[in-house]
C-alpha cells in the first residue's frame, strides 16, 4: 500500500522539489527563486508625434507563464475545491493531480522511499570518462561526420587522410584511422544499445491446389526494437527532466473551467488511472501511456516504389500492386500488420497490470505501469487498425452514405463490435455497420485498450491535406468551372495565382511564384497556401464560399493551439457549425453531391478527442512524417540501395548511440565550452551566468542551432530559440549597414521633416518620466548634428508556444527594412506596435505600421535604437465579417503626405503580415516587394502563423 502523501510541486522550470504544505512551497520559492515575475525586456519608450500614446510598461502575461499573482488563490473560497493534498497552485491555473497514481519515488527494488531523498548517482563513471572515445575531440568528430554532416565512408577516409597529412610533422594522428575505425568506435558505445530483433510471419490459411500465389508461400520478416527497453530508455533520459508528468492531472482556470494542454491533462489518462487504481497495490505508481504512430513512406518513386512501413513510439508523459483486388491477399496483409503489432508489444504486456521498476529523468526510480495509448495514423491506416470498411468512420457508427447526417452519433467500442460480429452475418456486419468481421485489432490482446477510442486526431491529413487541399481548394476550381465555363474559369484561376504570387514576403511564409499550380503537394505547401488563399479568392467567389473558408480556418487555427480551454471548445464548435452551414453552397451549385467524406467528417470528433487526449498539437501524423526523413529517407540515401534495410537499421542504431552518448556526456558536464576551450578537470562545476548567457544566445557549448528543416530557398524562415520566456523583445541587427548624417538620410528617404522628427523624438525621450512634460518647441530644441547608424533589419523574439518554438515557447523572426533584399528589390516589412492599453485599437492596444528604416544614434549619454515608420489606420473597428480579418490602410496627413514618425524599437511587438484587399478586379503581375505600394487597403493576415491568429 502506497503511503499517503501531499504533493505541492514547485512551479519553476527544472526544479523538482515537492512539498507537504503551501508554507513550505512559499518559503522555498522566496529562498531559491526570488520574487516570481515574468521577464519583460521591453522598456517604456514614448512615441514621437502628436496624439500618440506611450506604450504600456508591461504587456499582458501570456497564459501559462508566471505572473505577479502566482501565489494568490485563483478563485478565493468559491468554485471547484479538490481534495486536500492533490493540487498545486499554478498561478492562473489550478493543477489537480490524480489521487492514487501519484508517481512516488522508490528504490531499484520497488520499495517506496523518502520523497525528499536525493536520487542515486546517474553514473559511476568519472566526469572525464569518454568511453569508448579517447577524448572529446574524438567524440565530436564522430558525431559531426556521422550525424550532422552524414559524410559517406569514402569521403570520411579522404578527410582523415588529409588530416593525417597535416599532422605527420607533429608526430601525431587524427582521431580515427579510417571510416571503419570510426564506425567500430561508435558501435562500441554502451549507451543507446537497444538491439534490433526480428520475427517471421507467413500465411497459414487454405491454398489452391494449383497456381499458388507467391505471397501465400512467402515469409515476411518484421524488424523491431523491444518497446519495453525503448520506453525505459526514454524514461531514463535526463534531457526530459523538468518536462515530464509523473501523474495524470486536470487543470482548471480561475473561472473553474477545464484547460487542456499536454496529453496527461486529458480525460483518457485520468480514466485509465481510475481503472488501474481499483487495485490498491497500484497506488503510488507512475502511469506511462505508450503513444504509437505508423505511416507508410516511399523512398524511390522513380526506381520501383520501394516502400517502408516504420512504426514509431513515444510516451504520453512528455510535455505529441498486382494483388490489390485479391480479397484474400488484402485480408492477409491486414492481419499480418495486426499480428506484427501484437508481437512487437508483447514484452510490455506483463507490465500493463503489474508494475515495472524504472528510472526516470530526475534520476529516481518509480513503480511504473504501462498502457497502449493513442495511435497516430492517417485514415487508410485507421481503418486498417480498427477493422472498418473503406468510407466508414473508424470512431463512430455514422452511415457511410451520410456520415454527418445523424451527428452526434454513437461511438464505436470494442464490446459493441464484438457483439455485432457474434450476432450478424459477415455481410450484415459489412453493409450495416462497416465492420470487417474477420479482422481482429491488435489492441484486443492488451488490457484497457480499445482501438476505436485510441485513434488520435490527425491534423495533417484530416484538416490540412484532406479538408483544405483535397476538398475545399478543388471545390473552388470546380465551382468556377461550373459557374463560368472553361475559358473564363481559367482566367479567374490565373488571376488567383497572380494574387497568391503577389503576397509580400514574411518570416516562415513559403513563396508561390507561379501560384498554386504545381503537381507534387507536400504538407508544408498546403499549410503555406492556407495562410494566403482566403484573401486571394475573395472577390472571385460568392460570399458563402469566403465564409466557408473563414470558418474552416478559424477551426483549424483554434484546434492547433498549444492549449485549449472550455471557452475554446465552444468557439471550435461554433466554427464547425458555421463551416457546415456555409459549405452547402458547394452542394446547391452542383459542385459536390455529398459531404459524406471521412476525413472531413472527422472534424466532428475533435472536441471529444481534445477532452480525452489534450491539445491535438502533440498528436499528429506530421510528427511521424517528419520522422521519416531521419529514420527512413536519409538512412536509405546513405545505403548502397542493395539489401538496404540492414544498412538502414545499422545507421539508425549508430545515430541513437551517438545521441545517447551526447546526453550522458552533457549530464556529466563534459561538453561545456568548445573543444578549444575545455575547462580543467577540477573546474567542472557549472557557471550559472555563463550557462544562462549561452542559453540566451541559443547555443550550449557546441555548434548546435535549431535550423529549419527542408525549407525552400524562397523562405525567410523564423528561428526557434531557447528561453528565457518573455512576451516580446526587439533588438537591432548585430551588423550595421552604413552611417549617414541626418541630411543624407532625409534625402534617401525623401523625408524633409526628418531633422524636426529627430528633435521631437529626443524631446519626448528626455521627458518620458515626467507626468507633465513641457510642450515641444522646435525653435528652442537642440538640433542633432551627429551620425546615424543604419541597419537592414531587427530581430523580434516573442512568446509563441503554438508555433514551432524552443524552450519557453520562444520564437524569433527578422523584420526587414533594406534598400536591397538579397541583392534585389527593396523590402520594407510591416509591424505591430504596442501603443498601450489606453489606445483605442481593435487589437488590444496594437497599431500597424510599415518600417521605412532602422537606425540608432547616441545623444549625450544615451543610446537610442529607433525605427522610422509609416502608420496604417483601421478601416473598421470590427473584423471583416466574411474573411474574419481586420482591414487597414496607409494613413496620410491633411495635405496627403504619408503619416511618418520615429519610434523607439522597444515599442515594436513583432512583424505583421498584410495582404491586399484585391476586390473583384483582375490584377497585373506584381512583384511581392511592390505589394505594399500598389493597393489602397490591406487585410491584417491573422493566418500568417498561430501567434498572429491570437493577437490579430
């Protein structure tokens, strides 16, 4: 029986202290962490110019980060009150833990220990033991050549020969003699050594007497790694310390409403824990759900359709041919897949009802019970896994001819399916319920597992590729064809392509120089088109079509949030209802005959799945598809192409060994600094200030940056950066473009008022702290005669956890203001400016402007980084009712002169993306860099990224 324990967890990252009462937690916080407050690097800097309100000194605290009231009771004495000892105050959230599956610490034998006891040593090896490498240079050389550069064996030999030639005169040698020496050293790495295993399956049914198909006599090898050992390896990885949940939990907002984020915050994990806790011997265990994903991938389309079917494994605790018409062959392939999965997870099954003692990232052991968790798969694999007929829903009993007609519909469950198989004929089960009676899901072999419940949402294939690209975009083309005829429809489609190609560049926005007319679509292409397509078709299609896209995009961007509340689920349902309402135009105009489309129908299940599994961002087939590159495609390219599978498995194992070795060496403090600046053996204690500086600069003792993967050269990519968490911080580029005097810059920008504007800016800065500043008088103000340093860009770092971001949810983008972008045309980006809460703005105090120039100057003892901006005004105080976006227009003064001011860059929040309001007229071919100069009004593109969707 587990001992009763009260658990209050320290809120600060990487601090795993647990306290018995709130007093102890408070004392610890003040002693170890100081006064809790969010870091905000933006200083108050008043704008120059008449009528402008200084920006607020502090921006609103993003949900989920620390604020000044972190220790105030969120709801006083009212509302939801969990049982004493099962909750922790998380500031804006009340974090309630499961009462019985509490993740108590134990020793290596499974006996519970003092919960404040320190963990046993991570390793017995001294912090200078590089085994099997001789030293750091040898390890980093192997890692660089094999993992980062992926150099071929022949090229490795050439490099080592050249290296050796330079060392002969020093009587020295390179780290390795040749590629075989390097490979042997990597293979000798004791970490990450989960071996590959295999088993063979074959057909054992009835065979024809003559002309036996080859597949009936064939043997099928399945290669895998033991999922139990893989899971233990994941749990022991100290890199996850501070980013793992030890108990199912539920979050509540200050309004007593549920808040879903990580997988363990969902109802499925909680309900599983309830079932496991019915046995009192399981109290105090750690529940670890296994998240599984599979997705077929092709590595050689042009040379014979070489296909692989990789299976991926993670855990829910971490902070997401010719025989095609042969029914017997089809059933054999399906059952082969099911039996393979059952065999692979056989080693985990004993520990789904009895505990396993496992080491966790914090170094402590815990009793652990496993369970099959969500399965990430595309629709073809979902029906294969669930034993459901094509065009039926694998999650509900909606009829295939009208999947959305009877919503809400009963959900499929294992017990019900088994009853139908017993009572109905094979044909009845197939035709009336879409059940393949002779296909048994592999989950039936495991406790507490129901495949119909475990199928996770699939944002990539159900929403982005399915509903958007394969349905809505194609329907627009069909609508234009039906309505306007072939010739005029082609003209309109060409104009839509021109509009898409004319969109101004923006960080992370892929370019479509020829519109959307290309053959090979990827998920990234579809995501990119979603950002600009709505504005491009507006004016060429009816209002209901525009509203259909607007409702769909709203659904898509809400569902992809990092965390969702009950209010978000209400908005999600409203967006779905409007989508269903407006899409009827495609049926009434004869474009489609039915909306009974499984991928589109799956949107109806998202609210239930969010409640079960948390935010869908962590469960999506885009995760498995991205893994194909590292796990399948790159190893295949490195192989000889002959009997490639064995070579690919060996490559994966070597990559894992190098990755595991790096984690271990970093945990021992052996990889700080660079190879040229290795700390002395007696000076291995970390320097907190140095580590903090390295973290803020985005490196950790080696050449490791978060590089965007597989981006086309057209993309001005945003960057992933690691903490600290701030709402927004902007700084000028490190390298200036040139220096100018005030007169020269005023001529370059055609701003004769620039000297006067600088005078006014200095005056406002000088009196920024004065509540009653004197009125600016240009006649008495000092004239600035110094030099101005010009910059081509500024970098904006901001908290965007729903986008691809680093530690702390931070992301960086570059704002350009340059006379020549990539040796071509000028580029002047638009920005959001923080005007303060008192500013009358539809977007919570944010204004929109275009940057004409970044510059800095020194005046007396002060340094001023600045931007010259052209202001935009809101055309309406509400969003456009059809597109859901705000509309802005460039502003001018009374004499039609552009309204231009100087602002301190601390006023800048981040970059903004604008798309022209094209209207019904056709446009000529326009360069993207001229887009902001050619139109009268613009949509503020809230679909540029997820952060823009939240603020715009």
